């Protein structure tokens, strides 16, 4: 690799035909040249690295060529073409407006315009990043653009068309350059690799092309790096290691876990990813893309939108067949929500974990929804509130908080000091889970344990026919299985907020501050219909509320006769101004909630700023 020339330069196309991914546009330009119908100014718009400057240079060379080929391409042999190819032609002037955007720069360019070409027919002026010109420079340039000499041609290039003044736009023929498709990039990389005698794996080129996001220049520069890192053998493993890209195998595994409702395994697998040094935000983004890819693989019509290699295509299709469409829609939305909230979130890990928990329960919720849809129609009028209460009693025995239900808002502050207080604070789940990470995940999983039991009965419904009799208790309400776990009653947001206030009203005197706060921050209901969110302004209130979470959840579940109700605490956006804690205190508090954070800090030798 002694005389190493970057591939982007070495393999820069020299004719319109070799420009990749802009076929329609180059054909139009070729035709215009052949028919001698040239505009005096062109505007090339498009993202970086897709061939705008390259096309401008080819255009300049072609219109000056002495022996055009019948196809309208430059011959690359005449004196003019050679001068262009060797970079010594006097008929091309390039100005990078990003760094030369003053009036003086434009004036000296205008001076050049006045001088006719000594050889050849046209002088071509390329102004790159034209939107960066100062207003004064724009105005100075406008006059020349309006009435240029016949031999002058302008090619303006921009990545941001909306920033180009309308007066300029209206004087130019506009060409839109598009992102180059992954397939086109891969094909080009493959040909470069062959010429350079570099071994490559198809998957590796695919990853590079995806990373380049439609820009050939970026793709080639990544490719060069990979070649030098990997000693001429560009493998998939090499590339994802060097580009720090998460192996998509993880996403296939996650999707399988979601479908099998294996919540705990999801959390563990996510932990593994974090330990390998990947960022949770990138992970969620990648997961969303994976789910999107699954969605497009479901249908032959959208299949062309799937930018993966042929061997991967089969794998995507196979997994897509296992995913119900509804699951994919919801999962993508959950990932998207997580992605949107990620930056603002104080406890990012928790946010991702919560999302994974929701994802892993989507299909189990699904089956529940279906039955819940049928059941209340028959049961609700019969059982009403009266008979549902006894049904909920055995369920509560596990939670020890049967009392609050028995004494609703009737006796407010007088007696509660004696009894129900004890539970909210003393609920073992508040202290005991310290060894495990992330308190909020615990109640959800523990609370769902009984439900997980039902799920595992239903899960195999596809294969085992004997479960059907178990899973359909609908006709006979006397069914034993239904009593301890369900029925989950539908409820409204008003019901929820009333129950929330009732809980606050029953808090003991020493919790008066919490009670007051609870009354000002009313919960909102999430899209899944059973999760409700409470928005808090700082982590102090958050941790206070977290301690009460198990008690609140069990109280509200009980009150509304729905065992699936879950509470989630969100720190409100823009809440940093009301911060009460120093960074050190916040850290310590977070460690208390999530001990593995400490390990993370120690492993990576991180420090607080
Ligand atoms: Zn020529």
C-alpha cells in the first residue's frame, strides 16, 4: 500500500456513464450536450457525497471536448480532455463558497468570467455550497448570473436548496441528486475491491453501504479504512467491530424473545449489549430499523424496500412470518417513543429496559385483549362492582394490602395513621430488591408473575390442542382458573385519577408532602390502556414515588379490578432547572436504584464532572 490513493479519488468517474446512482440525471445532461441545448446556469442539489461536483466536472470536460462520442460523452483523448483529466485546464474554475464566501471572492470570480477562453469553447464556473455565500456576495453575483457572456457556464451546487435565494433559483436549471441506493454502493465497492485485490464479504460491504447513508464518497472512505484495518480481508466481523456496529444477530434474538414473552431474558441480553460498550440509544434505533425491516418483509409489494443481502433476505422473511402485523406496528411505535424520549431521559437505561419489558409483553397483551374484549360484555353487568371485590381478595393476600380497598375515602385522615400506612412504606418489595437492578422492573415482573402463569398456559396454544379448553373460560363464569387471575375490568382515565387521589387521601400524616404532590400530578394513561404514567419534576420526587410504587399499584389494581395496571414514573422534560441535588448526590441515588451503575462506572473508570 505504498502509493495509497484514496479510492474516492482513484475511482472517481470520468464519464457520465460511470457515475453511479444518478442515471436519469446524467442522461438528461448528455442529451442536452448532444443537442447543444445548454442553459447558462445549473443548480445541482442533493446530499453530500452523491456526485454533484463530480458531475459538474464531467459536464465541464464534456462541453469542451473536441471529439464527442456519439453517446455524448467526452472522448478523454483530445487535448482539452487530457488537460481536464490532469487538472491543468484553464477552462474550469471552482470556488468553495463554504470557505470563500465574501464579496471579494465573488469579485475575483467575476473578473475571471470577463476573460474569454483561450482554448476550447466554454469556461465553467463551479460554486460549491452556494448557499453559504454572504448576502452581499449573492447580490454581487446576481448581475453576472443574469447576463453572462455566451462562453460562461455556471454550475452551482448545494446540499441545502431551501437556503438558496429565490432570485438565484429562478435563473438556474435545477437538478436533484438522490442518495445512492445500498445496492448500487455495494456493487461499486465490489468492483473497487476486485481492482484492488481485496477480499470482501458481501455482508461487510452491505454494512459499509448502510453506514454511508447514500453517499459514495463516505462509502469509499469507510471502505479504505476497513481495508487498512483488516489487512486486505474485509469481513463482516471486522467491519462491525471497527465501526462499532451492533451485530444484527442481536436484533433477531430480541425479536424472538419478544414473541416468546421472555421479559427477563430481554433485560439480560440488553445488559450484555451495554457491557460490550454499546449505547442504549443506538440500540433502540437499530431495533426500530430491524422491526421496520421485518414489516416490509411481510409483503411482496414492500419487499424491495428491504436493503439487505440475498442471504439475509431469507432470514428476515422467516422471522417476519412469525410476527403478527399488529405486534410489529406497536413494537415500532414503542421503539420510536423510546428513541424520542431517550435524550431527555435522566435514567436512560431504565427507559430502554421499560421499553423492552413492554415489547416482550406485546403479544401476551394481545391475547389478553382479545379475551378481555369478549368477556366484559357478558360478565360486567352480572358481577358489577359488588361481586368483583371478593374475587379480588385472594389475589390481594399475596400483596398484603387488602385493607386500603376495604376502607375507601370514607374515613379520611383519622384512622389511616394506624393501619394502611404501614404497608406502603413497609412493603418488602421496596427494600428487598436491592441486589437486583432497577426497582421498577421488579414490581412489574413480580406482579405479573401470576399472570405469566396464565400466559405460559396460553403460549403454546398453536401447538398443543389441549390448552384450548383451558384458555377459553368464557362460557362458564364458574371456571376456577379465571377467579384468581382475572377478570380484568376496563377502566377510564377518570377512574384511574379518582383511585390515585384516593390513595393520596389515605396516606398518613407524615406523608402529607407526598400526598400533596400526588394531588397535583395526576396520572395519564398510556396507549396500551393499562400502563399509566406520572410525570415528576426531579429525581428526589421520583425516588420518593418509586418507594410507594408497589403500594400504589396494588391499591389501584385492586380498586379498579384490573391486575394489569402498571405505573411508570417519568421525569418531566426541562425539569433540570429545578434540580435539587448535586451530581454526586444524584449519582448516589441512582446507584441505590440501580447498583450495576456503580459497576459500570468502576469498570470504565468513569468520573462525575
Ligand atoms: Zn475530448
